[in-house]
C-alpha cells in the first residue's frame, strides 16, 4: 500500500510541478495564439530600445499623459495596467506602433509618437506587443483578448478571473 501511495504521490507531484512550470506559458484562449516566452524576451529588449524613453522603463508612461502638455501634444501614455493600452485590439496596437496614433486619434490630437513601420518589422512589433501584454494581470489580458478578432474562449480562463470593473464586457464574468 505504501509503495502504491508513493508512486501515486510522486506522479501527482510531477503533474503539479508540470502545471506550475507550464501554465504561465499556456494561452488564455485556444482560439488565439499564445504569447511565447521568446516573443516576450525579444519584445522586452525592443521595448527598451525603442519605447522606454517615452513610455517608461516600467511601462509607466509620462506624467499627465491624459491631457495635452503646454506644447499642445499629449505625453506618452502608460502601457501598464494603469493606462488604456489593454483597451485596444492587437491589430490596433500594431497599427498604432507601425503608423503612429493618427489613424485612430480624434481631429486635432497631437502626439510625438513616431511611426515605426520603416524601423521595426511586423514580427518585432508583435514581440513588443507580446511583452507589454505579458505584464498585465489576467483580467486585462482577458479583456484585451475579447477585442481580438480571434476572440476568447471564456472556459480557458483560470478560475477566479474577473474583467476589470471599467470593462464594458465585465457583465459576462
């Protein structure tokens, strides 16, 4: 009986350890691609080189990012959970990085955000987005995944997750 229990206990411990090691890298949804650790690592480096000088080393953005500065330009917004980056789909984020904010901005909006289409490849932009998304809580990742055309399968979310209270989808949780 002890031998059988030891084998079952060892098997159970192995399964638990595998889940602890593997689960952080499992996609929130089976309908959209998972963020790969290699993307996150590459994106972190690219973000540091191209984005951190304006958006902050810790994705914190610039002070008073939500209103124009004295020069009439909006400061760089945060990309962490305190900002609104998670309220945009991957496609929108890709467009914002590649072509700047003007495709989505209201008339008269002014920003120092450059277009990176000639500087960064589409894969590099995707890596930066993957890095940014990897820093968000699961609730914001879930909200943002709903915006993705591939959608989200709510059954694949971890137990206890909730949409953020300001989310227009939070009634579904």
